[in-house]
C-alpha cells in the first residue's frame, strides 16, 4: 500500500463465460456454480497461475500428491483432468481452454482476466481489464495475479489442514451424518450386482430408521455415484457433508455369505470399527441388523449420545430368502427409472410377494413402481394407479410403521385421487417414522408446492437436499418451486445449475416455461434447439408452439396443435393440449381438454392452482369449478 492507495488484488479470475472465485473456491458459469471436485479445481488454479505456459505433470503431482503418497497418481491425474474438461465443456481433441502437451503436461490457452477488488469493494470506473497474456518467467517479480493465487491457494490448503486435524466436533447441536458407500460385489459375477446394490440400500434404510434424532444417513441416489470410482474418502466427505462412511463388500461362497464392513471417520480416515461375517445366506437379515446395531453403538459411544433403539434380528427360511433375493432385484431395477426396468421391477416384486406374502416392503416397492410407471409411460392413469393403491394398502396392513408404504399412499392420494388431506397426513406420518427418508421430504415439498405453500415447500426441499445432496431431481424440483411461485430469475438460475451437471435432465426443461414467462423467447427457443430429439416428441412440439404463440405467431402455433391432436390424442395427457390451447387464447378448447384430463384422473392437474400458463383462464367460472373439484380452490 502506498499512501491511501490499495494495490488491486484479484480475488476472482474470468475466462470466457467462467469465473473462478479464489476465496469461496468455486467455479461459476454465468454466475451459476459448476460442481467441481477438489483435485480438478486445484489443477485449474495451477493452470490459471501461469496461463499460456506448460504446467508439467510432475508439478501437478507435487502439488496434489506430495511425497509420493499416492502411488497411482498418473491415472488419478488423468481422471481429474477429464473431470475438469467436462466441467468446462472442453475437449482434448479440440481444446478451447486446456491443451495437452504430449509427454509434458498441460497449458491453459484461453485469455484470462482478473476481476480486481480494492479493499473490499469492486473497482468502479470505465474500461475492461486487460487479458492476462503469457507471462515472462525471466523477470524476478512474479505477476500480482500469480502471487495472489498462490497466497490464496496456500490459505485454502492451510484451512484444509486445520480442518482435517481438528478435534472431533461435538454434535450435540445437530445430527451426525453417515454415508453408506456402495457395497462391492466380490463374487466375480456381474449378474450379482443387484445383490450388493440391494444390500447398500437395505443398510441405508436400516441405519436411517435406527436413531434419526442423532444420526442422518445419505440417500441411495447420492452414494451410488461413487460406485466403481476412485474418489477419495476425503472428497466424498466434502461432497456429501458427512463425518462417517461405511464401506462394505459381499461375496457368495457356495451356500454361505461373506459380508465385510468397516466404519471410517472421514476427517482423519480413522478406522473406528471393522467386522467380517461368514453366515448362511438365510441369515442375511441378521447380519444387516448386527452391522446396523454395532455402527450405531460405535457412533453413540464416540459422541456421547443416549442409547439407540435396538435392531430386531432374525433368520429366514429358504423360501423367504428367495423372496428377499427377488426383492433386492426389484430395488435394483426400480432404481434405473426406465419403463423396461420398471416392468422388470414389477416382476421381481411380484415374485418376492409370491414367496413371502407377508413382506410389506415388497408391496411398497410394487406400489411405487406402478405409480412412477404411470408418469414415465404413455399409459392412462387407470391402467396402473388402482394396482398401486392396492399394493400400498396391503403394505400398510402388514406393517403400518413402514415409511415407504405411507409415502407411496400419499403420492397416490395426491396424483390420482386429488385427496390433499390424506396425502398431507401420509407424508407427515412417513417423515415422523423416518426423518432420514429423503424421498418423503422431496415428495412432500412437491405436495406443498402444488398447494401454493411455497415457503414450506422450500424448507422441505432443503431437508431432502441435506439427505440427498447430489440428487438432480431434488435440485430441479427446487427450480420448479421458484417457477410456480413466479420467481423466474431464481428458477432460471436453479435450472441452469442442474443443466450444467446434466444438459439433458428432463425436469430441468421447465426452464423453457421460465424463459417464456420472462419474455426471453430467444433463450427459450435456443434451449429447445439444444434439446431437439431425433424424432420430435409431443412435449417438444407443444413447447415450441407455446413459445411461438407467446411471441405472437398464433397461426403457426394453432397449426402445430391441430397436427398434434390428430396424431397424438388418446396417447398423450390431455393437460398438454389444454396448456397449448390456453397459450393460443382458445379458452373453449382449453377448458374442453382440461375436462378430459379430469375424467382420466390426470396427475397433470396437480399444477392447476400454481401453473402460470393457466392465468388467462382463472377468471373463467368453469376453471374455478374445476379447481374446486380437484381440491385446490383454497
């Protein structure tokens, strides 16, 4: 500092549409955070320290894996660079940002600009800051940007060191969080993956319901991303916000089952507990109960909590074990979320029920499968929803304390019956039985959204996200809450965040409607062009027509609607045509299609109260009457 002047220090760097925030350690694109793990981020910072110069692989190794502590750093470095390029939408063949220099290392080739701050305020005034060009290393003074980045990196690493060597946090003020990592299949038979995946989900459910006031357990969809990866335990802890991880493996040896498990404290990677079980296959439930109980006891003793509820144990007959095996297959196929996989899941759950008619979980799994199959397929609701209800009611009759059964019935009551009171009661009951059940929080948030209770919906969405922190559907549905509450800027930002992680995630396509309501028609059309399928779907064509209608091209939009009605009526939810007719301004046709949707018990009518596209219809008495019949008038 000279006199009262402050030397500008770059706390952020900008290249193309990206910014790197060196304080918060974040990569942003158009102001939206891009998910990037620690090692790829460190590589990016090292490249940005010396734009235009080669950063050698040896330099990267020394920074990321000092003292040769990571013997397979070559593969890990390649993986980290691939993840960084993916985050930047870059290519090794035609690089825009990161160039590979054969047998040497990598070079950052795009122009970089510092976003300079003075004291704590951003510099004001005219002119764009000059791009950082290739620095000259012959000079004795390093560029200010390099010094600032190095200092900030040092600060970040020092902070990590302090965190990783700090004393145990005392969790009296909140929950301890645990991740059950995917059990490894050591049978040598890929066809047995369903069994190891099923055990993972079973352990999540058992531990999640054991002591929910003190122990939170991350949901399946967040932990399964680490299957067959080399992600470090430290990174998993940071990604998921957990203090503990359970690792396990399973193998069959003849008629016997060998399960190994170990509990690890992530901040210092201490192995707190490890066991191996060699049992008959029919004792698998007893082994799971033992593992759950011993883990809960270990965490309780470490943290000084009161004793947890004891886990029931038991063995199975040969036929019951075959039913349990079929149940695990059902979970495996259900998690794939495709129509063919749903059909396989139904067959597996039905086999499980045939072999064990008293298995409430198999009935609950069957109910959820029928319900989601209705939404994923073009079948009318009446084809599957009555079967879903029968399965959910049977699950509750067998075990009225099963959270999955209450959640299944809640969704059926909401989507098919429009019985909002029963849905509310069942969601609340499921959450009370297992506060760690992320799906219950997620679907309850959607329930509150449909009723226009947006603040409560956001709170439940946050609860779901804490339990399932990398779930794209939860993040996308938070964008939906913003959209339906007319917070279009926040909705667009949220959807963009999801699309950065998966450019083709279906639920995030609601960004088209958010753009349209904002009058950002070019952006809406641009997104639709990126999503254009090889054979345009009804949704795609209808969305395109709605944007054109809102732009004033009503004749073109009406022609598209007439074509769709001719080719797709009877195979498509009538709500789509009601939505399209409303955009065109044809109230009579819009109400006619919405009445057809009512006759079919379409779940699409759940949005009737909050969908902005229906605003032109709200003064129509017929619309008000429909809103009343669907139970959303209040």
